[in-house]
C-alpha cells in the first residue's frame, strides 16, 4: 500500500517539487516490492508463473511512475 499512498500524499502537496519527491519514494517502495516478489519466488511461496506475472505488473507501474517523474521534471 505504500506505493499508491506515496503518490496520493505527494499529489496532495502544494508543489510539483514535493510531488516528485513522493513519486521517488513510491519508486523506492516499488523496488522493495520487486525484491519481495523475487524472494517469495525463490522461497517457493509463489509459482514461477505467479512471480513472472507480478514482476510484469511491477514493471508496468514502474513505467507509469517514470512517466510521471519525467513529466514533472520537464515542467520544473
């Protein structure tokens, strides 16, 4: 829940600079989640297919975050 919470909190701030900072925090949380997915797969809490699917979804979120960060960078 940290990823969407960081995005929401950042959006509620008064500046694009603050929003970007929270987007970077969301990206850090996403990297933590990706690590947890990898570990869960290696420990066989997830099947290979489940692990691949979650990694793919995480990659989609990463692309969206990167787009938001880049869009705000071009405004600044």
